[in-house]
C-alpha cells in the first residue's frame, strides 16, 4: 500500500471512531424511538462491516459478493438511508467528527459493492 492509501485509511478510521462515538453517546443515550432495538442492531452491523472493510477482513475478494462487508453496508444503507442520514448522522451530534463525512464514507463503501 502506498502512502496515499495509508493517509486515507487513517482518516477512514477516524470516521469510524466518530461513528462509534455517535452510536454510544447520541444514539444509545439520546434516541428513544420504539424501533431503538432494531436500529441498534443495524448500527452495530454497520460499525462491524465498516471495521471489516477497513481491515480487509473478508471471506472472498469479490466486493459485489453478498458476503462482503461492502454488500452488507449497501443493504443497510438501502434499508435505513433516511434514518442514517437524517437522524443518526446530523450536525447535532456530540462527536467532534464531521457526521457528513461519516455518511460519505458509508456511501463510498456501499458504492464499492457494485464494482
């Protein structure tokens, strides 16, 4: 991996850390919707699959395969785009990480599932 890739990975890991902070602080302590348990599992699945993507933990090399973290992130985004974009990752989060950049990361990884 070249130096440029390492810089992007570092930034992506910072975005992942921001997502975890938002999950732990804003979502777990602030969200009180009736669907909290269902959403909690989806956000955790999103965090796990972003982690797998960043660390290249996978069963096969095809990003379009249904077992890939990219495909799983794409499916979560398809199901929960409105929640992720308009409720989870808003400018009102307590994290210092820019929530819009976190959303861009999620979209970018999901987009790799079609490659």
